[in-house]
C-alpha cells in the first residue's frame, strides 16, 4: 500500500509528462519504465562494487564496462557517465545528450543479457522531448524512496492503475482483487511452473509471486527453489513489445529477477515446444471474436475446430498444461452455454476428458468501465482420463466495489479482497463475496455437496451436466429459485373493506359540506 507522500510524488511526475507534451499514458509509462530500468542497472552495478570491495576480489559481473563507449557526436563517453548516480547530477542539456546518445543505445545493446527486460530493450526509444522535462523527471524519480521490493511493486502497480483510469489499454488490466482470488483458489506451490499466455502487464504472475513469498518462505532458504523462483517459475507470452517491457519491469520491481516473458502470438504459433510444460495456468486473455482460420496454430485446430478466440484460448491452455496441472481462467459467458458444435465439444472435453472443478460466475460490472460483458472463472485440472465428479458453482453478486463505471470501494481497504485483514460481518459479506468464495471452495468436496441449489453456491453432479449432451455450464441452468408463498385475502373480504372505506369517505365529505355551508 502506498503512503500519501509517494502517491503524490508519482502523480507529480505523471503531471510533469503531461505538461511537457507527452499525453499518451502508455507512452508515459514506457518512458518511466526505461528510466527505472537504467536506475536498476546502476543499483545492481553498485551492489557488485560493494561486494567486490568487501571481499577484496575483482567484480564478477560488470554491467557498465570500463573505458569509453565511442558513441555520439562527442566521440564517446566514459561508461561511468551512463550510470544513473552519475548523470543525475549533470546540467539538463548535458544529461539529455548523454541519455539520448549514450544511455539508450547502451540499453538497446543489452538485448539478451542481464535481465528479462534487457531482452525487450532492443526497440527502446527515448521519447522525452526536452532537457528540462528529463531533468525534472530524473530528479523526482530519484527522490522517490524505493528501498524495498513491496514499495517498488506498489509504485509500479499504481502507475499501471493510472493507465487504466485514463481509459487506455484497460483490456490489459484485470482487477487486482479478482487476480488475487484466482491465485488463492489455485494455491501456487514452490515447484509450480506458472504461465500466463496473454500476460499483458503480468498481473497474474506478480500475484502468484507474492502468494509464494507469503505462503512458502522456504523458497528463499533453499538454493534450488530460489533459483527456480527467479528463473523458471514464471512464464508470460505477449506479442506487444510495449507490454513485454512493462510486464517484465513489473515483475523485476516485485522482486523476480529473471522472469521468462517472451514475444509470442499464442494463438498463431505452433506450441509444440511449450506443450505439457506448465503446472499452473492463470489467465484472462483478450477475446477479440474470430481469427482467420488459416492463421490459427495447427495444433490448436486439432483440439477444437473453430475461429472463436475464447475457445482457441481454452484449447491452448489444455495444450500447455502438463498432466495434473491446474488452471484458473476467465471466460465470457458465451463459453458456458454457446450452442455451436465447437462450444459443446470443448465443454464436453473439460467434463469428460479432464476434471472440471468449478464455475464461478462474476458480476457483469467487474470489468467496467472498459466492458460490461458477463464473465466467469473456470477452474479445471488436466488429467486426460476424466475425473469430473461434481462441479462447484458460485454466484458472485458483489466483489467489494461498485459495479458502475466508477468502481468505487464499498468497504474499508482492510475488508476488501479475497483474504481481508479484518473479518467481515454478514452485512459486509453482501458487499464483498470473495472471502466467502475462498472459504466455500475449501468445502467443495464436503459440506458444499449438501447445499440446496437455492443457495449462493452448490454442487452439480456430472450426470446432470452431461444428460442432454449440451454440457451447459451456465449457473442459471441449475440454480433453483425459492418462491415464497404469498397469502392473499379472499375477494369477498377485499370488497367488504372497500365498501367500508367508501362509507368513511362519504361520511367525511358530508361533514366537510356541512362545515362549509
């Protein structure tokens, strides 16, 4: 959670960009990402210097080489001048020249080494228009206290939220509390290999990392688990270079040193090299409608013959998962009840060939102001041999935030999300169902089996889902409405009461006429 001072500092930097002529929020975010990357390189280099000085040994890993770079009109600068700690003190015009002609070419040449972001910097372009703006932004970023991982991560999340609130690239922003819910339900473990095939800003991967830090501290005491956490646990695909840079930086600032965030068109490229690799899929892919059938990966067409992206992504998830792997993914409602052959075939596959665990219906306002579409979370396990016994349904009516375009919190911060710091009262549960989702999910193989279908959550046997061959997964198909019996008075009693009232009115009018007369 950001304190007010840091929030105001970041807001001030954002305002400076707007006043300086950079008004596209995504462009602002990208330029800040570049600067944070340069600052991070200097921090890593400084750590190596201190380590070498303390141990009295040569530096193992120099980020900034010795000597000069031989770039720019000035015939080259000392590599030390490219470090944040050095150029931040330069006069604005000299700083601008160094960053433009030396620092940015240097980070473009880092492609393939040092960090995940380094691999995505080959197209980095310096876009700050004036020396005065650069000097102001560098000074303010330098003043922001980003001493620990939590603060760095929160700052970046706050800036990503500013992109969303500006109404640009909102499709990349799944609400943080919904992401946390999906992570809580899947319970990532220290050996999981986690993938988001539509990573965007890497919100799901970041949340999974935070969950592991909280629930599996043994990771950081075991060298093998620690190496796995930093280098092999997190994988994200995206085909947008800007998102690759922003997403990678988001993960690095949340303390994941070298996540595998790669450029990949998940639906168009053959996935043979990735098939069966991942033990956990967390995703909210963009559902764009239909793809050119010829452009779709052939291995996905073998799973389901369709042009619908929502079905192709589900086929992709099954392709990427290893046997025994779990998935929590967001799908539009049409996936649950669509009547096409492909819709039915995919639902049948989930129920009959794998283990469909749950369908969690989300309120239609969850993705406002970007979309009012109704969605659900599907949770399933890849088995290849079936295993569906009962499917657990939950009807989320409130997620803690207003369901209009403003999406204002309905409760204090300590009572929001799937695992609030303070327990909720029954009245507060009506405004935030998410903790109840987690609690009832734990009982899905026990007490939940006994719940009536009039309740907010209940289980449906596989036989009921399969009996007509449609494999309909819409909650309303199985939910029963409890009708309260209403007692009506007999017609004769109603007429008698009306006559009595008419008589009283007539008597009152007569008295009024008498008084007036």
